[in-house]
């Protein structure tokens, strides 16, 4: 193996390791991955001439030492490995699974990130050993394996996929390029052509398999979907006890926020089996930053939360949490914005993103029927509930979502007092919706309901009218802070509300219970204030006009951080494939036509043409040919090519006769020269198939010097 080939196979491993960038961030990977690759290269070069028998041992020791020094420094003593370092490496073998259970970019904790340099280390070890014992292409497989594993975590898309393909194309060229000086002259051109074809071809494949607008494939989704989450007591079940006379005045948490907030959420529930409201969305370990799945501008906000009487694993949160600090091993359900902690932190800092929209946007954006869980099945619906028609057949829009909220506000009453109704299954909802309707045939006074029953009833009626909705449990934010600047939240602030999925803005909260007893005035620009403006703009349901067409949905984000120009990939691929075919078929055809033209020349020109043909044939196989070479010089240079001497000797005799004898060039002399070319071609047919293929499509010999 040559130094160039060593660099090529290790570069492939480096590319694969850095392809984990979307999972951990490149800033967390370049040092450990680069260090492992660098150590592998240095050890290989040192053992090329010395310590050859120690190479494998040095590769293992040097690679593990690089991982310990760059990732597990906290386990060392005076920068020297300890037993804790070895145990951490052993635990790192299962870090790939822990990473799948985290949001991305994941926190660059050693127990998570260590599996990437370990994978890189193993690939470097295999690549170096295969390069010394197998064909060069086999040594490329470990690097391609690392690339493949990284794509299982999250597939590259857009220009990042093209850049990875281009880098691998360069690696392939560097690995297979012959060491001949003649080939080095055309290496840039071959590299450019190969990389262009590979990049465009991979771009076409990526565009066909994962077109713009489709979320890139991620093994995290597959893993999360099959990982059962630990069951916890739902805050919805605790709502009644919080509102009891004995518990309602108890303080649950305090907070100080950068901007006033409307409410704090604990859990979002979107599955209903007729009795219980649950969610099946997986909880993941919270990464460094959680992205916001919205397409509208957002405003960053933050708060410091101090827990008091709030028990259980559910942490007060906001819809689009970004970061949390002060919590050991926090977990998040990203779709609902639910935060979970294994322990009870006394204090934590939370940052989140608030959608920056107005009432006009909400009324014009339409609803997102593809929102996860928004239109989940309700199962068999009681006929008495299914017959309720609050929207009079109007199409599902945000205006009709507001109209449904107004319907519940105007036809049903909120339960108050020491004894509150409980339950939110079909029996309780039927009693509330059918018997509790004000002015209904069965009860003029109506049966009041809790906020949980209002929210559950809203979600049921919304889904029956194709409005994506879910139920959320949390706390109302107090109207004003205390003297110390902290807002104090009590059990009496606990309530439930529905959310509807607005296209582009994500989930948006509504309040059909309209608990006016809070005495809170909506802050200008807050979510409640924007919703109030939308309510004021929505006419009675009979005056709502259906849109002519469903509100258009903007294309989903492709995951890139910069705009990707539209590229007609199919056309580019067709043109590139045509050029490739033209090269593969055109170059041999041009060479055949050139040989025919040379042979048809008259007199000594035909003999000189035979000499040029023999010279170009050997140049195509990488033989160094200089302008001042004679036939005998060329014969000496081709001594390593078996069975070529006889043909070159015939060409040399014919050339001497045509140029130096002074006699006319007869057809026999011409025949002798081209007979030598024919013998030379027969000798070259014994070369390996790949050598013959490369020689047939070699461009350089089309341009005779």
C-alpha cells in the first residue's frame, strides 16, 4: 500500500465520522474523530519501515489513547488512563442506543458521543489492515460503512448529500489513481470528471428517493416508535384533586420570566379510547437544543422556575422548549412539548420559542391536518354526541375552530364549588354535552362541566368536524407577580384546554371553559391577546364563508440552514449520463478512426503513422513516452510489458527502411509496420481487464504530442 492510498481510506473514515454532525454538531466531533484518524495515519507511516510487526498493537493502543484524551479526559489522572477510563470505553459500546433516545443535536456528553470515535477507531483499524492484505477497493468498505451508519441516524439531504458524495468521489480517485507519472499529469481532470459524475448521480438519487419537502429518513424515528415509554400518572388524573378545597390553595411552583406568559403546560394528550386520554409519542433525552417545528418567525423567551409543592416527574414547560438547565437527565416529548425529569429539581432555567404571528395570520393560514395526533381516531362515537352539529357543515378552518369554542362557551356552563364533576370518558361527555346543554330538552338548567370536560368535549367535536385538536393539562399564569418579581402558581390555577394545529404556526391554545374568575387581563401581544383579536373577527357560524379552496400549505422545511436553489436533477442526470456514455463509447471509436486514417496514408507517412499508433497504445497503458524517444528506446521502456518486443521490433525495422534507407517505401514495408502494430495489440490483450478498459477510454492519447 502507498501513502496516498492510506490517506484515501482514512479520509473516507473521517468523512463518515463527520457525517454524524447533525446528531452531535461538528464542533463536538472534529477533535475526537480527527485525532483517531491522525493517530492511525502516523502509526501506519511509522510502521511502514520500522516496527512492522507491532503495527496492529500500536494502532489499538494509540486509537484508544486518543479517545480517552479527547472524550474521557475526566476519567484520567494526570492525563493518564485509569480503570474508570476503560470502564467508560466499555459503556460506550451501548452509547449508540442512548443517542437514539435523545433529541438532536444531542448533548455532547462523553457517555453519548464516545460511540462515534469508537466506530471511527474500528473502521481505521480495518481499513489499514485490509489495505495491506486485499485490493484497494476492499479497504474503502470500512469508511463507507461508517458513512452508511451515520445516514441511518439521519440521512443527509440537499447540498450536504452532494458534498458528501463529492468528497467520496475524490477519495475513490485518490485510491485508484495509478502511481505512474504520466497519469499524475491528468489526475486533476480525471478527478474532476469522476467527482462531478458521482456527485450529480448521488444528487439525482437523493432527489428521487427523498425529494425536497420530505423529512430526511432517521433511525431515531424507527427506534423511538418501538421503544415503550415508562408509564407515569397523568396530570389529567390529578386535576380534580388539585382543585379540591383542601389542595387548591397550595403553592406548586414559582417563576420569573423575561416576558409575561399565559399558561404553563404539563402534558399534551391526543389518544382517546373512550375512557382515558393518553399519548403514545416517545420521550427522548433532551439534547443541546430542541428545534421548533414551525415555519413562522419565533421570539426567544426564558424563565427561571422554582418548584415548591409540585410532585411527580412532569415539569412546567412551554409549547416549544429549546433548552433546559438545572435538571438531571431531562426528557422531552417533542410533539407535545412535555418535559419529564427522573428527579425533582428545586430550580431550573427554561428557554422556549414563541410563534410571532397575529390574528390575521391565524385566520388566513388554515389548519394542519397532518399534525401528529391531531386527527387520531375516537373509536365508536355515541350517536347522541355524533348528532351534535355546532358548525353547520362548515369547512375546517381556524374561524370554525373559534366558532366551536364560542359554541361551547355559549351553550355550556363551568362547574364551580367544592364538589366538582369528574371523568372525561364517553359517559361523562355524553352527560355533559347532551344533558348539559343550556335550553336542551332534557335539562334547561344544564349540567356544568370542568375545564377537563370542556377540553375533552372540544377535541371530540373538533375531530368530528375535521379540525385537528388535542387536550393539554397545565396551569394558568397568575395575573401579576409578587413583590420579589416571581409569579406564584397555586393548585387552583390548574386547568385543561384544547389546542388546534395551525398550518405553519404549530399548535395553538384555545379556552372553551372561559374561566373569568381569574381576573387576568391578556398582555398585549401575548397568545391570549392574539386569540382574543381573532375571536372578535370571527362572525357567527352561519355567516362564516367557506374558502373557495382549502388554504394552501407551504412546503415543509428540508432541514437545510440556507435556501437551496431549484435544480432540475432529472435533466442534469440525463445530460451527465449522456456525456458519460459519449466518453465510454466515443473515445474508443475515435481511436479506431484515427488508426484507420493513419494506415490509409501513402508511402512513408503510413509507416510513421504505425510508429505513432504503437507509441499511443503504450502511452495509454501508462508507459512514460517522451517526444525524443526512438522505437528502440520505447522497446527498452516497455520491457516490463511481456510479448511487446516482437511487434516493436517490426515497427523499428520498417521505420528505419522508410526514413533512412533512401529506397522508396513499398507496400511490403508498410505492411510490415502495421503488422508490428497488430502484434503489439495482441500482446496488450493479455493485460488485466481493468488495465485494458482504462487504456481504451484514456483521453490523453487522442492528443498526439
